[in-house]
C-alpha cells in the first residue's frame, strides 16, 4: 500500500430531482459535500444506515449516477481523470478500470448464460480481447483466482450456491483488470459460514492484484475485520473518517458510537441496553437544519440545531464532524 | 415449564420435477410457554420450512412423514396441527393460537388496503367483535409497539411507513389476536442495526408482557444471543444441536455450530482471522449419506461419518448434539 490516493473527492455532491415537492420539484441531496481520499491499494469501508447516501456515493464514483457538485479525480499512475467531466473514449477506458460487485448474487447473474459467458461478457463488450482463445485464457485465469474450476465454467448459475455465485460475480468484475472496485454490500446476502470465505477472497485479491476497494456495508463487524480505513455517512454527509483501528478503539461522532452499541453482542449475559438510538433517519427530502444528526443525538445543544458542523481534521488522521466531539471525548471513557 | 408445542419426528419432503426433495428430516423439539427458541442455520437448512409447518403453511407439494407429529397445547386442549385440513379447522392455529411475522414487512401487507383495515379484518375473523372494538384494539396495539400517532397511522398504507415502522406495525398485527406462539422469520434482517436494536428491545418487552412462546428464526447468532432462551441449530434439514443459549454459544459441541461461531467477525479481536466453514452447503438434491455435514466437517472421523447417521447424544439434560464425536453414553 502506498500513500498516494487513487480517488480524491472534494465537496462531491449528488442530487436527484424528485416529483413530489410542494412547490414544483424538490431536490433530494443524496450525497452532500463529501471530501475524501481513497489511498491506492487500500480497503476503504463506507458505513451508514439505509438512506445515508453510501450507495449513491459509490455509484457516483463509478460514473453510474451524475455528480451535481464538487470534484472527483482518479489517478492510478497510468491515467489522471477528472471524473466530473469524463466522457467519450476516456470514460470507456475508465469503465475498464473501475468496476462494481453487487449485493445480490442471485439477481446479478443472467440465468440464461453459462458461467464462462457471464465472465467473458465484459471482455467482449469492451473489446479487450481479439480472439476466442484469448478470451478463454483470460476467463480461465480470473476464474482460477476466484477459486472456480473449469467444470464450473460450463454450468449455469442456478447450479451454484450463494457463495459460489458471489465468486462468479467477483470474477466478472475483475476480468477487465480494474484498479478500483466498489463492493456494495457484497457479503450481506450471504450466510455467515461463507461470508468469511468471500471476504478472505476479496482481501487476497486486494493484496495480489493491488486493487483498491470501496467496501460499502452496514455491518460494522465485517468492516472492522476487512477494511484499513472507515468512513461513516449520515444523511449524505461524511461524519467521521479514520483508520479502522482508531474508529473502533475510540469513535468520536455520537452517531458512530450509537452504531457500535447497536451491534447485538454474542454474549448472552450482555443483554445490556446501552446507548441506543431512538427514532429513524429523517427523510432525505426533508432534512433537518443544523447538524443532520441532531434529531436523534443524545448530546444535542442549541448550536447543533442551527449550525452544521464542518468535517474537522485534528491532525491525527481522525476526521469528525461534530460540534461537541472534544468535550464528549473528555467525559466518556474510551 | 409446561409445553406449548411439541414437534416429533418431523419430516418434510417436497414433490418436484426432479423428484422428492427432503427439506426437513426427523426433527423433534419442544417449546414451553413463554419460552424463546432461536432456530439457526444457513439458507437451505430447513428452518423456515420447519416453522411454516407449525402453522401448516407449507405449499401443497409438501409431503409430511408418516410418524411426523406437531401437537399444539391450545387453551381448548391439544391440537394435532398436521391433521387439520379445512380452512375452518386451520383457523385455530393460523392467526389464532399462532401468528407469524416475516422478514420483509412490505411484502406482508396488502399495498392497496390501509394498515388499519387489515388489522380490523383479521381481528374480526378470529374473534366475535364489533368493528369499533377491533379498531380500538388495533390502535392500542400500534401504540404499544411504539408507533407514534397510532390513530393516524391506522388510516395509512404500508408504503407510507418507513421500514422500521412497518416492522412494528407487522408485530402489532401479529400480536393483536393474542397468540400463544409467535413465529418470527428473520424479523430484523432487513433492518438497519440501529432499528434492529429497537425491534429486539420491543420483542423482549412483549415476551415479558404477553408471555407467549417465540420461535425466532435467524442466521445472526448475535441476535439469538440477545433474545433466545434456547437455540436449535439446523443443517440440511436436520437438527444437529440444541441447548440453552449460554451453553450452545459458549460451549458448542457440533463442529458445524463451532464453525458458525468461529466464522463470525468479532469486534473484540480485530486481528483474529476470519475462518469460514469450508466448502459449500450441498444441494438438497444431492443429500450426503451418513452425517449430512460430513462433506464440510473438519473433524471427520472416517467411514462412520460417511455412512452412519449420528444419533442424539445428551451432553447434559438440556443440551443435545447429533455427531459421531460424541457417541451415546460416552463422554461429551
């Protein structure tokens, strides 16, 4: 892993026009001024509840939804792309370098294609190989990396279990030789017993192929075990961002703390009712003023209701957007 | 503890184009009144099929074993669930003594009928009561599960509620007929952790208040540890381990249960490697002979596991395991 960032965003915003505003059309701010660096070769975790904008951010970085504000750059050493304006041949080239792995391996694979054809399709669509032999060689190589054998390639997806299907999806995403992969809840639909297997495979690919991952998940324990860095989103805003160990050892934002205490403990005697959040995430079309978390935050003061906290960079690499994080850190035992 | 429902030798096969497929095989357990049982296992382990059998909800191509029995101890006396045939007979269990909540609450509410009307309808179906009384009970239940402004929510449609609210409404509807047994099939899986924590707390409160038995189906052992009194672990249709929640989580016996616990990412030790249960669950069309887990078992003893079905061994009076590592009568 190097320190050079692969992706740098600055005030990146994504908005959608929705049909249901009282006065004409409302603007839904799904991603709101997010600035982050994803270092080359890292496993970058993005967490938050449904509606926090984590999926939209991932899609925006893949140029699957249009960005409506801010900038985003992609630098892999070979190319330097401004993602906000990317189009034409460079966009096509970017598609080869950035890929997505979906959540549901049952929906993501065409039931009418053999596994070989599923994995080969990106190569054919992007015109990356010239002959069938070349395509077959690439397919076989990547299939082997994803622990699929030749026998598997001839079959149709219905013959496979969830874990095997996810390995097929991964092979398909990797076949074009991408440098950047967005894995959106890629293990959420899998059973625990095979979830670990897929996670280990992703880590292996990160190491062996020097791929940078943006790992979107709502499962903090999975993120803790796989990611080098964690960013927490709430209602489109980045509220905390730091190396994994720091976040888990001493979370700074009350929202991050609440997320941790909501994880069901495996200890049957620890049925504590720690600090749990009440209420739900507000609708993104009707966002609260001030700090967006103030409606659910146990530490809200007057300032939180009116003034939105900026993401602070205290110099230790542990960024947080909260007016009160310093005093809260002093009063709570980490 | 008095028994609420007794399941013995439950075997369920489905007639399919590819022949008879075994989904559940020789499963027996007893659930007491007010007891919460966690039913754990991966997809294809037969946990949902088992739970649906308690209400006789499985599809028509289900074939039950000759000696399979499900006895529900209702207020009116014991009921043989699998002998109930007509819709009228089945009313005793469906929505009467037993209610069920599902993973996806949006799919469980009719989208074009208000939540209130659906609640009133089922109350009137099961009890002889006026519409006004049914509405009163429904609003009370909505309030009880923590839905704000219940009188207004009563007239709303399911799509107007958030995911967490919908799941609460689902629970309110399931409990309004005062069931003796609640079957909860992955009720928190589709929810965010923060909302999951709220729903779990709610369910714990309701168990104390209504004193009903719960069969809690989930693949999340953390949720089980937080809610259940006892745990039953299923694999490929067989119940392989059962015991009190503390016992099974702290002192698991079956290699599969051990594997499941080891596969969980743990927050208190970030350096521990993630260890999957090796291999994939076999297709139900290719059920292994002998112990169903032998194709993935790290502790396989040899021929005995490949050919002989392990019997139940009592580790202690409340904890049993079906594995050749623990021969009956031997040390466990």
